[in-house]
C-alpha cells in the first residue's frame, strides 16, 4: 500500500528543515558577531545590500532562514543524491544572496 506523496514530501521537508535551520541560524549569529563587532559601535555604516558587513543581525538571520527553507524545499523535491544537494545549495544561495538583499532595498523593515 503506497503512502501519500504529499505527506511524504511534508515529512522530508520538515525533517530537513528541523536539522538545518537551527544549525544555520547559530552559525550565522556566531559569524556575524565575529565579523561585525564594529557594527555594534555608534558610527556603524548604513545598510548596503552588496556589502554583508553592513547587514544587521536581524537581516542576516532572516537571510539564513530563507537559505535553510529554500534548501530544504528544493532538496525534498528532488531525488536524494549528491547532485540534488548541489543544486539545492546553489538555488538556495542564489535566493539568499541574490534576491534577499534586493528585497531589503524595497522593504526597508527587513534590514533594520
């Protein structure tokens, strides 16, 4: 008796997201604190989407969460092999690094 494909997809997506999201958010927070100590100072530069050093911790965490969600979604949609991991990582990076900073320009509440 075959299982429900939608339920299988949901289980795959949520299980991948449950593993990846906390790890990525922790890594983003630690790296942000290491590389952006000057951002906490009074004379911090304003937000520049093309310069990650000017990103706020809030935006960096949102960007990391978007990466994890897109990666989990694409990898759950594709067959489970090495190629799918590479494709999922590439697409997630394109969305997180390419699209999210551009969205932050149009929606300033993302970058505060």
